[in-house]
């Protein structure tokens, strides 16, 4: 089976983990701090706060802003349920919005319609690694005094106007789960330029514990609600080795995507998302399958040992988040999207096999 997504870990990660084992303390320790430093350098940002997964990065980011019951956060419906769960975990309401049909990124005009006096934040999702229109979002931040919390789970390594995603906005949250552009096994991070806010994040990620500099280890004070969201030294060890490989991972992902674009651009039954592969570090490759053929293609590929995925079931259609209104572009996309294999363990033969099978499916269908 050619997997749709897969991590790419090797000897270097094992060596780092061995060192973490030998150190013997597996909680927040020196490799977490090294990982945060390496991430800061890579992104060119002031603060990186590592946590145990991307969902908790989003939750922590909002909690530390005081977002909670009575507040609203606008989120594109076409995202992993983690984005929605992170909002509702604060007690705030995730307000579903639509996406542009050609990129599946947050539709700014639709966002504008959904801003109310209760809106505290907008959560753009850099779907598939493609950056959202941050200029327009940051203008809304200034105009309405609301925060932009980027769900950048897909977008480590992507650039926007020559700057890495994470380094140009307000607050960005990354995921390093097992299939992301880099993996820590499990992990996440909140990125921000505001150092005071980063301090709040650091205290909250370890149960609200604050220690006085120079004091005894057992001495601490707690003055607010916190969470047990810190990253372990083992996960950070994996991330450190992965971060060194990120540029080569991005190159390989782009190479595969360019091959796909070349192969599929002239198939009338397939739509491709508008993407600039000179800027984007692609996380998933999503095609739009026209004429109601998506499920047929999915089964055909499964029969040929090619796994596919569906990113994602729109959240406003889940009973828990039912919006009571429809989102036309999102719903149309839901009928057509198909995620085909993209990861660094794919061989050239795997890529060719995916291409040939998809071409075979459409051959003769006009
Ligand atoms: C768009 C998006 N947001 C958030 C998350 C949550 O990240 P994690 O799995 O690390 O909790 C994911 C992970 O799949 C994601 O794809």
C-alpha cells in the first residue's frame, strides 16, 4: 500500500532519542529548550513555546488571551476538527466560515459578514501548506481589534511575501504530529513576537507554576489556571533531528507536487488548487474530482493499493458544531476533494504509480 501520509524518521532521530534516554528525565528539559531555539532561528521569530500537540497549542494560545465563554472565534469549516475543538475547549463558540473555491483558504469576505461584537479572534488555516491572505486578515485585526491566531499545522516551511509562515502574523500554532512536515512523534508550538504573552504561555503550559529565579526547585507559586501541555524531552529530541532535515523534506515534497501538477493539469475531470510551489511547503496534495467521480476514484486507487484521504469533513456539518447555515464553497469542495499520497518516504516509482493509476481511471472518460 502506498500510504497517503507518513513521517520520515531515521538514524539521526534515534541518536537524539538515545541521548534523551541517557539524560534520564523525560519532562521539560534541555532538548525542549534547544528545539525551541532551533525553531525560533528557522522561523526568524522572537518566541517559540513548545507544547505536546498542535491542538493544545491552539487551545493554550486562546486561553492565554482570555478567550472564553461568550466569545466567538471565526474558523473556516474546512479544517481538521482539532481547530474547532480547541476553540470550544475554551468555552468560546467557533463560528464556521467559507473558503475560496480555488485555494480552499479562508474567504475574507465571508469572514467580514460573520464579525460581531463577540468576535475575539479569527483562526485562518493554512490549508495544505498554502498561506492565507495575511495582509487582509491583519487589516481586519487592526480595524476590529481582534486577534489572528493562525492554525499553521500544515505550513511549517511555507513562505508568505518572502517570510516564513509564523514570522509575519500575530500568533501562529504548529503541529508536529507523526505526519506533519516535521514530526516530534507528537508535538506542537505557539509562535509569537510578544515576549510578555510568551511568558504567560510558558506558565500556563505547566499547570500555572511560577518559580522565583534563584529559588529552590520545590518552591513555586500558582495564581491562575494552567494545563499540563509541556513537550517531553524525547519528543523534542525527535524534533531537533527533524528540523535539520526540513529543507530537504520541503524540496522533495515540492518535487512530487510539481510532478503531480504536470501530470494532472490537462485532465478535465481534475481540478488543482492554486498553489505557488516556490513559496509553499506542501503538506497534503488535494485534487478536486469533478462529475461525482471522487468516491469511484478513491475505491479504484484503494484496489490498486494506493491510500487516499479526505481533508476534511466540514465542521459545520457535525452535530456538535452545526451552524444552521450553509457554506456553498465548502460543501462543494467536500463532494470533490481527494488527498493523494504525498510524503518523503515515497519513491519515484510510487509517485509514478499514483500518476499512472489516476490517468488510467480518467482515460476514456473524456
Ligand atoms: C489543520 C490542523 N489543525 C490542528 C491540528 C492539530 O494538531 P495535533 O494533531 O498535533 O493536535 C491538525 C493536525 O492534524 C491539523 O491538521
